[in-house]
């Protein structure tokens, strides 16, 4: 796809994601303002908006002119809650997120915990109300996101990640963490978009698999950048994974094997997209760029 066409479509999807987020979530001044202010603080902190963009673009790849705004916003709510909780002192204990003080630093720990808590039911409320006119779609979306955010994937991946290298560096544990912490939410972003777009069950499954492969590649690139980039280029300290006893594919298998796996996963993801009836050149280009990023 032509670079300038990609750029303009990407910007339009980001714009749509930002507008929906502002329109569909409570104002910072809504009572209790302390809570809603903290939720808005983290939701509006920027970020790449990768999950809502994938969802909006996946819906647009199919014929149905359905509005994926509620699904896209629900995904960003779950993602943002996971970042808020991940930064808490009892987890990763990180003072910075998206270039500014993390939620518990800008507010306080209890408020940050509650802001993350409140973002979770908000996601499901958005799906239930946004797709109320199509109950089977609403139910399928709620189930999809609930499974992904739950104990076997997002929370499960975070749980198995606790303890880092010291808890045992096996490939089986690593794959569980890669899928749960990173790939599951990206996979579900593709799948929910395809569902809203009216894709067939077979095409939704291809999208889910494309998201899983590109999601694992996305995390492997992250690990590789931590090993090989310089801090100025990355905009954050490098070598942090090894220093913090983190357990990564690149740390376990080396840079060359990681690069080869990223390439294979990217090809696998694009293959799944191309196997569908959807209009997928934009998504294929996004998947390529997710693997080729340098920051
Ligand atoms: C607390 C249940 C719970 C889960 C936390 C998100 C997470 C799981 C941990 C954060 C650390 C990490 C490296 C997770 C892998 C997923 C990931 C790459 C998150 C960052 O996503 P980006 O780069 O972030 O899309 P932005 O800020 O651009 O939205």
C-alpha cells in the first residue's frame, strides 16, 4: 500500500479512536470527579491506540457499515486499566507511563486502583449498550473480551510473569506469557473488529490468528529493542529487561533467532489476512510496520 495513503488512513482511524474515547467515557468532572479524573488522565495520556485502530480497521475491512467505535473504546478501556494496575507498586512499580507520571503518581494509589477497577465494567457496559440492537453480536463481543481480559489470558499472563527469570525460564511459560500479556488483546482487537464488520466465523478466526501472530511479533520486537536499541532512539532506558530479571524470548534464544521468528510470524499474520474475503492491504501494512518499528 502506498505510504501516504497508509498514513492518511492511519491518522483517520486514530482520530476516530480518540473522538470515540472522549464521547463514550464519563467526563473528568462527573461525580466522583476524583475517580473520573484519574480514569480520564490515563485514557487521555496518548499511546499508540493500536488496539482501537486494529478494531476499527478490521471492521472497515468488511462490507457491513457497522460502527465499531464502542468495541474500539472498550478495548482501550481494558488496555488502559491493565497499564494502570501494572504500574502499581505491588506490580511493576513504575513511576512513568506514556511519558508522564503513572496514574498512582499523578493521583494516589487507592484512586489508581479504583480507576483501573472502574475501567473494566465500563468496557462491558459499552459493548452491551453499543450493540444492544444486535443481541447475538453484543453477547459474542462481551464473551470475546471477557475471555481475553480474564484469568487464562491477560490476568493469567501477568500472573505467570511474576517472579521473572527466577521463577523458571521454560519455553512453555514464556509462550503463555507472550500470548496472555500481549498477543491476546491484539488478537481480540482484530477479531472484535471483524465481528462488528459482519465477517463470517471462518474469517473472524483468520483475523484472530493474524492478531495472535502479529501480537507475539510485536512483543518480540519490544524485547529486541530493549537489547539492541540505544536509549536516545528508544526514549527510555535500554537493558531494563535483563536488569529487572525479566524473562524474554530474545534473552532465551538470542537476537538472530528472534529476528527470524518475527519475520515468520509477520508472514503468518499477513497470510491469515489474505485468506479472508476482507479488504486487508491497510491491515497487512500495519502488521508489517508493527514488526519493523524502531521505537
Ligand atoms: C495488570 C492484569 C494486568 C495486566 C498487565 C499490559 C500489561 C499486562 C503489562 C504492561 C507491560 C507490558 C510490556 C505488557 C505487554 C503488552 C504491551 C506491549 C503493552 C504496551 O502496549 P502499547 O505499546 O502501549 O500498545 P501504548 O501506551 O502505546 O498504548
